[in-house]
C-alpha cells in the first residue's frame, strides 16, 4: 500500500491567524469571557478544542451573525475569518463591545471590491453559497446583490446593464468558471473579478495533479465548503474511490489492500494533526494484525 500526502493541504493562513488570535485573546485576558461569533472554522474538533481552552463559540443553525451578536453582552467578541456584514461591525461599535477581528485579508479584499462596485452603482452578481457566512456578510451588507449558486440563478436583466461579477473565496474553481462562462454569454460586457483565494485554488489544483492514485481520502468536516469542494474535484478528476472523513476515527479500512495507492488531502479548515493521524495510521497499517483506529486527542489538537 502506498500513501501519497497531497501538498498543500490543511490549515490556510486565514485559519492559522484566526485560531492564533483566539488563543492569544484567552491567554492575555484571563477571566474574561471570550466568544467567537459563529464557528471560527467549519470543523467541530477545532470548536471543541477552543471550548476546552475556555473560548466559547456562539453558533445556532440559521441565526445570522447580527442575531448572534445581540446575545453577547460583555467580554471579547471574535469575528471569524469568513468576515461579517457592515451591520454587525456597526452594532458592535454602537454597543462598545471589545472586538477582535480575524476576517481573512482575502475575504476583506472581496468585500472591498463589492463596496467599490456598489458605490459605482454597478449591478453586482456574487457567486457563492446561500447561508454561508462569507456570502451572508455580502448579501446582508448589500441587499441589492444577486446571489448566484448555479447557472439557473443568473438574473434576466437588461443586456446593457453595468454588471460586476465576483465570488466567494472557497468555491470550486471549475464551478466558478462554468457560471462565469454562462454570465459572459448573456452579458458580454460584464466586469469579472475572480476571487477564489490562493489557498483554496492551490489545494484544488494539487488534487487535480494527482496521478495514478486509486483512491483519495479528504479529511475535513462535512460543513466545510472548501473540504466539500476538494471532494467534488477529486470525483470530477476521475478518482474511482473518494472518501471524506472527519478524522481517523471514521476511517473505513475495508477498502485497503496491499497494492492500493491512496492520496490524502484535507480542507483548509482541518488541523494538520487530524490529517497526519490518518497518514500515520495508513503508513503503519499491518494487514496481518491491523491496529485499532486511534482516537483524536482534542487537548493537543491546536498545539503548534
Ligand atoms: S480559505 Fe482562503 S479566504 Fe478563507 S480563510 Fe483561508 S485563505 Fe482566507
């Protein structure tokens, strides 16, 4: 059995920064309630590890960041790498909350592009996922933005409209190109700003470059958009067997055999230790006497 770790994989710079900021906030402010507005990254192990370190995550299905913010009365509030809407920023200032902002610079850059297009009275098409916090921050700040998840969502407006097109940073680059092609066909004069971040693009390209693997394991949370995009790209790339698992605890060993070549990658929200545990287990797999699947050690998961 051959194991092929895909590079790059795992945490991106924006996630590193957000987690480091949260840990430093806890260290520098003992006794102060620290609350992350929404999941810092879409990974339940990371949320649990921060919780064990005394850093609370406030998240409820379908609740907006503004609704969540209204439940916080004191302490330090951390904005996640996905960014927040203008209304959330203004409300935090109005209520004198102490804010630490971990919005990723790549997300901020897209927000600034949308702001400029809005000030220029352009019609804005934003390709993204409904209910994803990064997309929500845009649509809540600019309610006139058209959110496009699929080609069928492209609005039918006047052909000579001044259209600006951009996208959520963690989309599949292939999906984005299909949608952009369809937009250009309909609105040839649209201005396009492709905003898939380098971390997302490089991880997707690395999966596409894998040759001769029989299977791919994608380590990541089912709620992580960039993880699901890696899984989708691996399937589109023609890999016969693609398995997404949250950790080594979910590894199904029934497909292993002595001749198989398995590539292993991970979403940008997956801690390196989770992925390494999968790689280490597979590399030391003994077909005659397979060891039990190990457990994840949450307490040390975010140690650097
Ligand atoms: S996936 Fe990209 S945009 Fe999102 S936090 Fe990471 S680097 Fe930033």
